[in-house]
C-alpha cells in the first residue's frame, strides 16, 4: 500500500513503533525522514488541513524553544519556522488520502487506514 506516508524520525520511539504497527498490518508506507527532507510550507499546510489542526497543535514546545521559534508566531509564520526547524514538528505523522493522524499513541493512526 503506497498511498500511506509516514513522516518519520528513526530516533523517535513512537515513530518507530508507529512504523512497525503499519508494517504489522501489511502496510508498507512511503517513509519520509522529515529531518533530512522537511516538508515545504505548502506540504505542511496541506498536512495540517488533513489533520484538522493548526500549526501550534503539532509544535514540539521544547524543540521550538531550542530552535528559537518565537512564542507569538502563528499561522504562516509558524509554518515557515517549523519548515526551517523540522525538529519542532510533532512526530510521527501518517497521511492517507485526505486524512492524517499523529502517531501518539501509535494506534491512533489506525483510524485512517
């Protein structure tokens, strides 16, 4: 099944668990190591739409602070900051068609499969 994409960080336990869960269900997703290949602002905005969330909803606070992302950023400015500092994006994110879920807990991604 190549219509499933996981935005993956191989160093993250939850991301590894989510990828393993997908594979245990017979799904071999397209794996995007987003720290190496960050989504564009347009891609991240599209993912947010599929999640039904705003940028702040998928912002990792500690990593954002470490990256110097201003707390008062919102909207397009926050998306741009996250694209420039992909470690601040929550992970993993699984996308299938017009739906997406954050894999925290990993089982939450089963809702869209």
